[in-house]
C-alpha cells in the first residue's frame, strides 16, 4: 500500500498506481487538513488506492473535491463517498461548462477517457468556498483541459488539476477540451502571484509565474507553427500534427492531432483559418 508523502503542514499526497505516457508517474491525490481531511482527486477506480486513502485518513474524510471528470481523476470518488459518507463536490457533469461552439461540434470521436458517469453531490460555482477543520478552499472554474475543470485555491497555493502541470503541457482535446477556454484560464491564473502549484500529475511547480509564461508562449508558438504549415491547400489536423510533431513517438500522434484540432477550432473562431465544411476530426482547414 502506498504511503502518503508530506508536502507541508496539513498537506499530504498519495500517488495512484496508474503511470502511463498520459498520466506521467500517476494521478496525484491530495489530502488537506488534520483530523477529518479533504481529499482532492481520488483518482481512478482502483481498490488498492481506495485502501491507501482510507488508511491515510484515520479520522475520516469530510469532503471529496474533484478537479474534473476524467477517468484518472474522478471515478474513485463514488467508492470513497460510500466508504466515508463524505459528499462529492465538483463543477458538474463532464460536459458542464461547454462553450456553445463545442456543443455544436457534437461527438468528434477519439475522446480521452471522460468519466461520463460523474455526478457531484454538490456543485461548486466559480468563487465558491468550502471549509473544513482548519482549512478553507476556494473553487476557481478553469475550463480548457475539460469544460468542467476546477482548480482549488488554498491560501497562496493552487491545486491545478490538469490545467497546469510541471512535466508537460496539458492535452486539449475537442469537444471536451477547448483551446479558447484553456488560454483564458491560464491568463486568469497569471493575474495572481501564486506561491506554488500542486498539479494532477508530477511534482509541485515551485515557480508558477514562469510556468504560466511558458505555457502561454508554448501555445502561441504552436499556433504560429500551425499557421506557418497551413497554406491555401487544405490539410487535416492529423496531417498537420505529423508535420509539426516530428519528435513525437507515433503512439502519441493521435493526441497531438487532437491538440492541433483544438488550435484550429480556436483559430477558426478568430477567423484566422477557414474550414472545408462542418468541423469534425477529419475536416480540412486552410488559410483564407
């Protein structure tokens, strides 16, 4: 059974046993407070991880906070709630918060592990506050990686889920992921002088300002690459991804293509690219 790692007073981390190219070393589950604790992102539906959480919370669990409804973050919340009686708190079901443009897209196929069964017991709106024994957490709606994505502010520390990670840039996969929302959420976080980020995967981000600056520059750089590669001849997102992500292993190119599609939809919304007909996974885009 995994032992919790102490990150500081009133904060421990358990890492779920689900390492992969998409989850890095595994999903981070955070335990906040002393006594009855808040659990942030219980993780995948794994009985061994449930046992580890329960063992690390001998005085019980008061709240279960979920950043977003992906299969590596939210499913275990149901078993944990049953075992502890604690309510599950989140923004809403997986599709809550989708922008109208994404609703119009429908199912593009190729979605990355959405927990469609996720239903919080209590919904949290942007700015809502949750209090427990010796702690206060404020919810920030930070869509982009997923439309129902929340980050959780604990003083000057922020639990960033999969919006900001230290080991890689976040996947943005339409219609569940939205590049326009993602860029707005990152820009919003940059307005606050955070001391530290605790991401959904990987180690703490000790220089939040620099990481946010990098993320913004990275996305703008990717956008420029797409525009440079895209001419009057129409191309699909997959073709563009193969041309741009030249150092990416073949098994990860489908995810890269989803990122490119997210950029293309954002650029289409800004009238910087044109689409050949309705937008879907195989739509061809070109420069106007």
